C-alpha cells in the first residue's frame, strides 16, 4: 500500500471517529435542558446535605464511609462532590459529566478493539452501537448512573493495560491493569467479572492460547496458568464482592429467599437474558423501571427463553474454533450480566436497561464480526450490509434521541414508563411525587393509591400518602399513615419526623417532642427534624431558645428552606424584623413553592411600611 493510500485511509478513519463523536453528542445534547429526576438523584445529590457542600474534607470522608445507596463506591461519590463544586446544583452540568465520560468510553472502546483486532471499521461499528443504542440512554441521561459510565472508563483502561501486558509481558503494565481494576471497583462493584472477561479475551482476540506442539503445554494447562496469572485480580473482585454483599444486606436492599424463591429468580434471569436481546433489536418500549414479574411469567416464556439461550450457547461453542468471536461475545454477554441478573436479588426491579451498558458489547462484537465475515468475499453483499448497518445506526440514533427526551424531568419519565409497562408500583409512586410537587394533589394521590394497591405494605408509598395528607391539612389521615409506616418499619426516622409534624399541628406537643429528639440524635445530618424541633419551641413560646437552635441549624444546613422559614418565624417573634425578612426571602429563593415562607413574608411586610 502506498503512502498516499495510507494517509487517505488515516483521514477516513479520523473523519469516522469525529462523525461518531459528533453524532453521539448530538443525540444527547438535549440533556443540557434536563432536570434532576426524583429517582435516586435525591440520594446522590438533591437531598444529600453532604454532597451539596461540594468537594470538602468532610465529603471525602463521607465518600469512603457511607453506604447510603446500598453499596460502596467511593470514587463515584467523589465525582458527585466534584460536580457540585464545579456546576453547583445545575443538573445540566452533572449530566454533561456523564456525557463526557460516555464519549470517552466510546473512543476507548473503538481504540481498544482496533488495537486488539486490527479491524478498524468493525471496531467502529461496535463502538457506534455502544454509543448510539437506546438501551444505554439510562446510563448517560441519569445523574444517579454516574457509576456506570465512570466504572466503564476504568473497565476499558484495565483492558488497555492488560492487552499491553499480554503483548509485551511487562510487570508494570500488569500492575497498571490491577490499579485500573481497583479504581473501577471503587466506582461500581459490577467490575467483579473483569478477570473472567480477560480470560475470554485471552482466547480471542489476544490469542494467548498456543498449539501444544509450539509451547509444550496442553490447552488445559495453559488455561490454568492464565487463570493463576489473574489471581490478584480475582482477589480484588472477591474482596469487593464481600463488601458489596455486606453493604446490601446491611441496607436491607437484598431480597430474602423467603420473599423471592430461587426458582422465581432463575426463571426471571432466563427471561431477562432473552428480553435484553429483544430490546437490543427492537428498543421501542424502554422504561426507567420494569416491575419484577414475581412468578407471573408463563411456562412458555421461561422455557422458550431457556431453550433459546441453550441453543445459542451450543452454536457459539460449536463454531468456537472457526469464529472465536462468537463464544467470546456470547459468554461476555452472559458472564458480565451475572452480578445483576437477579440470582442475588437487590431491589424490586425485574431487569434494567442500565445493566446492559457493558454486557451488550459482547453481542455487538459477535454480530458485527459475524456479519462482516459472512459477506467477506462478496463485494455486493458487503456494500449492502454496510448500508444496512448505517441505516440501523440511524434508526437507533433517532430512538436514542427520543429516549433521552423522556428523561427530561420526573413527570415525563414516569408517565412514559407507565405507558409501556403494567402494574408498575414504583413509577406510579414516582409520578405521584412529581404531580404533588407541582400542586396536582388529586392526581398525585390517585397514583399513590394505585401504587399501594399493587404493593400494599410498602412503607414508602404510605409515607408519601401521609405527607400529601399533611400538606392538605388532613392531619388525622396523615397521623394514621405515619403510624402505619412505623408499624411496618419501626426504625423509620423520616416517618417519626413526619408523625411529629402531624402531631405538632394538632397541638399534641408532648407526643411530638420525644420523637423529634430521637430523630436528631440518631440522624444528625438530616435537616427536617431540626426544622420541626424549632417549630415545637415556637409552639411552646420559647422564642429565644428557638432562634438560637434554628440559627445553629441554618448554619449547618444553609440550603434548607423550611429551616430558614422557621428561623424567620423565631426572629419575627423577637421583633428582629429585618433579619426575619431576610430569612423569609432566602427561604423563597431556595424554594419558590414554600407557601409558609410566602405567607410569613407577606404578613411581616404588611406590618412594616416602606419595606421593599
């Protein structure tokens, strides 16, 4: 090949990379107009007082010690802290970080596959499917899924370092691979499957299995050596697995075998494997949450899925020597999904789009390499296949653009999920919260009642119904709801706080006081109990004590509107009107929908002539 041809080929490749990056940025660009969603974003950012302070020493300690999200991923928490320091509470900034990581992952995947296989255009199609497929929207367009895009960055860096080690055998490159793996595990425990994935790559495309005549060792002995070689990585994965199981069990996120028998889990796992593939081909009805079928799958669905999986597995093994990418891609898909396939059930979902972010790469590789080999010697078929591939990418890109749009806010997200799923308690709950937040209480309560119908003993739904009743002044209804929550979950401190609020408004001060003191003692980093305890002091006429207490609380939680409103009330009762006005105004700036602060500000301004 002449130098001009090489340069022309390089130009085409650079152009293809730029087109892919631009196309990916284009389909996701609308995230700059998106909001945080009331679906775990509250845990990670919007209601997390420590994260809202940004990257501080206290935040760093929190990142390495908390399991608030039922798992341990300190590096992910550090990025959320850094985002707040950089972007503040603008969701667009946090989502831009996700998009940047997704673009970086796409480039790394393309470069990695090209380096290992020497097939640029096949690698480009795999990377394009990874970048533009609608199944991956959830991992990018959801702030809470930072752990997906961040951990995948370190996953790919691990593969890069390992591929260099496999080629040159340098210890330094192996150490780099272990460091990258550790960082990935600190971002998301799903990387526990990386050592197994590396064993697949040893077979293809790294080609580390040699004929016995050449190396004097059988394939079995070579496999044993390649496994032993990865022992440090297996140790890292095992340690993280134990930490994760302990964290999930301690957070009560892990479903017991009594609540969900093993047979039910295996049936759903088989169905999920097949369902992910169906959604990969025809991703029209994707949702933020899919309810677990809980034994409602038919025998035909389960047996059909299992037979399909077995047949594909047998075909992959049968053609392993001629087409090694088939077993590698297929077992990559099966294996990397194992931690989240539901055998160990965490949460109430049946399956989730985000779980396919890395596993689906195996399917993309098998399909792209398989089709390319199928038409390798047929020029006309090659052109037709390439054209169909580009059309498929265009189709997926349009669907991705549409799917990104569904993530623009909570109401849109949950409305869409309810339109394409049935008996979806979580999305009825999520939609109710969005509706109530904008004042549509009747609709919101209707969705809450539907969520409770589907899952009668979920204390979260009953608690939100109680809060809605509290907002509407149905204090007896609210009290009954929170009492029921505490029956179902006796240690629920937010329910204690809300019950105390209902009791306060009924002037049952003696009952409310001990509940609030317990909340503050056991959960000193949550501002709501401080606000209610300040209100208790105001009800008792202890204005100076209330002002002192609430002043300290505002210093600790400066972004809490309810605290500032109550602090303003204490100052108003002490005739410190200018200070009170400042607090009411700040409360309204933080939360323009705070009607108590608005009423208090209007009242004090009406009594303070000439105050702007």
